[in-house]
C-alpha cells in the first residue's frame, strides 16, 4: 500500500533533519522541528520535485506544519489536469 502524502512528507522531513520518522511531530511548526529558513527552502524544493507540483511558499507557510503542507500538496495534486487515455 502506497504511503499517504503526510507519510511521504514525514519521511522526507526526517531525512532532512537526520532523525527517525517517529521523532517528527506532523503538527509542530517547521521552525520548531528544526528547519531553519535555508533548510525549509531546500525542503520545499524537494517536495515540489517529489510530487511534481509548484508550491506558493507564502501559501505553504499559512499552516507551517507537515500536516498543513500535506493538505496543500493534496489540494495542488487534485488540481492537476489528468492525462488523457491514449
């Protein structure tokens, strides 16, 4: 079974922070997790590449938690046009 968006983001954040997945609280703010501004920019670029989306970083910071980012990523992915079947 594939990982949910939130689970994928948790794995990515834990790798960025060098911690275990279980040590990352998805409701804790990015800064409190230990992501400084430079790390956060790098993390957002990784998320964009991983999910093949573009994120308005100001919008992402409206709810600056992994849970909030997961909701935004899911919404952006739902807005993508679907490929037409050949």
